[in-house]
C-alpha cells in the first residue's frame, strides 16, 4: 500500500525518484503542426519569423530523418 501511495505522487516513480520526462516522435509532430498553424494565423511578429522558421526547419528535418512521411494511399493520389 505504501508503494502505491508513493507512485501516485505527481512527478515521482514507485521508489520516490523523480520521474524522467517523456517526449516522443508523435509529440514532436504535434509541435510541428502547432508551429505551422500558429504561423498561418499570424501569431508571430515579423521580427520573430526568422527564429520560428529556423526552429521549424530543424524540427521538420529531424522528423523527416527519423520518421519519414508515409506514402499516400494510391486512391488519395489519384484524387489530387
């Protein structure tokens, strides 16, 4: 019972050690989509665009290297 109570403490594992932060490819793909959406909606000022674009490009290159985009379904390609 004591171990269960420890495990329920936010940010700690069963032994009470700090939990390791987790970030996966799906999280990075979501960040890429958020940056893209925010830029299309004008959330960044002109002076910020270089920095935002640079981070987006680095993130996009990384994601394409570790998780290349899946080829589209032939039916989808025919309809485009």
